[in-house]
C-alpha cells in the first residue's frame, strides 16, 4: 500500500476544479478501491446567458418547439448540442 496525500479542503468548486486540473489524483486516491456509483439526480452546471436573435428566427423556433411539444429553450439547446457534436467540439 502506498502513502497517499490527504485531499485538501477547498473553498469553492472552482478552486477544487483548478486543483485537480494540475494534480494527479492517483497521489491522493486509491482508485483500486473505488466503487461505481449511479447519480440519477445529478444535473449539469448551467449558466444563464443573454442571446440576441432576430425576431423572425425566434418566432420560427417557438413554432417548431410548439409542434414538437417542447420548450423553445430546450429545443435550442438540443440544436446547439447536435451542432457542437457535428463540429467535433463536444464528444
């Protein structure tokens, strides 16, 4: 068994994210003892943005969303996600 470093206490999620981007987790965690967990209620972190769209584009989006019986914001996120995958920016 190796001597593992103690995982530091973090003041924020951002501080923790920055720490793990520059440190090897195997120096802190014995992954051979890790167990798989299912987190069914986990939601991705979201950030609100302002987006200016031409009125006609927004109207068309709302009409299409109405036909699909989904909120127009959800449809827009789906379109963006699909395009990002298509452009190979998101896997």
